[in-house]
C-alpha cells in the first residue's frame, strides 16, 4: 500500500528555532496512517464498532531537511513488512519538502489491539489484505 497526504506546516507545529518541531513529524505520519485507513473503510467509527485499535511498538524518525511555517509538505506511507495474517506491520512514512527533497522518514512497527480484552489480535481479512506487502 502507498498513500499520500498533503499538509501545510502551521504555526502550532513550529519550535523556537522557527522550523517544524520534532513531534510534528510523528503527528503528520500518524495522520497520514489514519487517513489511509479511512480510505479503505476503517475510520474511527468502524474501529469503534469492531472494538479494534492500532497500537505502536516502535517509532523512529530520521530528520534530514528542515520544514518551515507555511511550507507545503507531502507525506507518503508505505507498508514495508507485515505478518501474513496482518496482525503486525511496519509502515515507512516519507515526508517530502515541496521541492521533492526528503525532509524526514518516520518508521513505525505496530499491531492491532482488541479493545475489550486488551490483548493483541488479528484484524478482519480485508484489513489484513490491505496491509500485505506489495499490495496497492
């Protein structure tokens, strides 16, 4: 899966040095993931009905170029690894400057949580298929 989302760096996302603060990169990556899930039928309402939620085990950001207030950015998310049953996955987010240079990468490892049992679980088949590496 590859999905892209565009953003504009807002005032609230800036640090005292005048460029995008470190945690805003993770926020953009998280928003891109949520937007992608919604496009395949898994919005917050559906997750609530299923009593299922995504969780992260690891999040690693590499900062390469600064982003500044008012600057347009594009965030691309791509599944790079997944268990055959979709229970665990890795997504690599690439955050681009408006000129196409890579500003940062955010890589996350995650899984699915049964919200009632508070235990890891397997997602519905269609969600597992959407996470399959190489699928679009």
